[in-house]
């Protein structure tokens, strides 16, 4: 195992729901493929609930197990600049009562800018593969605009685009199925924060 990563999302009360297990598996496979990890090497992925719950889990593990190397993968919610330094971290994160800069290093925190939906919007081919002819692409923003789309707008666009898919229309339960089709190379190219996350996972693997 390369590391453990707390991912914003899922329901803490029932992590054994099928869609949660699918999302956990998809996040791990996305990171393994995107970071170019060797066969048999993966990450321990835990859905942390809200971003605050996920942050609290990260800080708790770093305090209890200083030698561990867990990561945090959350939405930025607000717009942030490129990942050039700690000043790029969103204010809602660093102002949280759960934030502890004595244990939280900047390289532990990774953003899905502005939400995981940005990764889906960045790879239109994945949406076509999941929804096929039922996908209405006319309501989707451009793939290059994905990192700047507000979370509420991104979700609304995906819901509208998949409106004809019935029970498979977009919602949290579809995230794992979609991420499983997304090409990490495409997302890395269009979402700099994703590139930073995968590059760091690869760096950790090299130091194991």
C-alpha cells in the first residue's frame, strides 16, 4: 500500500452501501492508473463524509500516527488558483477549527477543484460511455472549462445531461460508475490540481 487517502463523499453511517464500495474502488483504480503504479500496489481509500469530517479524520491520524502518510482529497468549493503554494488552499479549509498546521503539511491536502464533478466534465468520453445516446451534451460546459465550474452548476449540468437515463441519471450513486470510466491522463491535462495529486501519489510510491 502506498498511502491512505481520506476522500470527501459517501455516508459515514453506512460505508458498506454498494455505491460507496464502487466509489472507493474507482478512486483507487483512478489513482493507481493515473500515477502509473506497478501491479499490486494501491491505496487505502476511505470515504470521509463532509470535507470537515474528512479533515478531522486526517488530522486525527497524523496526531496519533505521526509516521503515517495519509492524504486528503476534497472539493475546493470556491475557486482557487493553480497549485503553486499553500496560499492556494481555500480559506474554508485553513480557517476550520479542525485544521492544525502543526501536523497538516500542504502536500497532504489535494483538491478536486472545484468538485469531483469537474473530473467528469473534463472527460466527455466517459459520460458517453456511461449514458450513450441518452446523454444530452448540449447542456454541458466545455471540457476545458471543467475546473472553474461551480459545484452546484456542475451537478445541475450532469443531472440535466442524463435526465433521460432514468434511475441511472446523475447523482452521488453514479460517481463510482463514472469515475471508473474517466481517463486520468485526460483529467490531468485539464485539471492541474488532479495532476498534482497523481504526481504526489507517484512520488510516494517511489519512496516506499
